[in-house]
């Protein structure tokens, strides 16, 4: 028996300099694993970070809604 697809885990990488801190990705993430950073980036925005809790599914919703294309999604 193979592993069920529901076990597939994902991860994201957020480009801290591209991110403008709009937090749209936070409101759309179904797993609630993105949160604001407390460090300003070079442009003066507060970028967001992935909580490293391992529950990101790699669904890519965050990447799709990000207006800055600052999120890269990895699966598996
Ligand atoms: S890939 Fe999906 S689960 Fe992972 S951070 Fe983005 S929206 Fe959330
Ligand atoms: S949607 Fe994009 S620009 Fe907005 S906070 Fe998330 S990563 Fe940053």
C-alpha cells in the first residue's frame, strides 16, 4: 500500500525583501501557519514568516494570492 496523499507535506519560502507585509497570505492560508515577522526589511515593510510547525500542506494558496509573487512553494 502506498502512502495516502493526505500525508504529503509542504513548505514555503518567503522572499523577505519582495514581501510588502500586506498579510493577504495570512488571511488565505487554511492552516494558519504564516505570521508577521518583527523585523523590517530593507524597504521598511514587516515581511511574513512561515511558522515551522510542519503543518503546511504545500497547497500553494498563499503563493497564488500574493500580489508580490514573494512566495515559493515546495512539496513532499
Ligand atoms: S502552501 Fe498552503 S498551507 Fe502552506 S503556508 Fe501556503 S497557504 Fe498555508
Ligand atoms: S501576500 Fe505576499 S506580499 Fe503580502 S504579506 Fe504575504 S508574502 Fe508578503
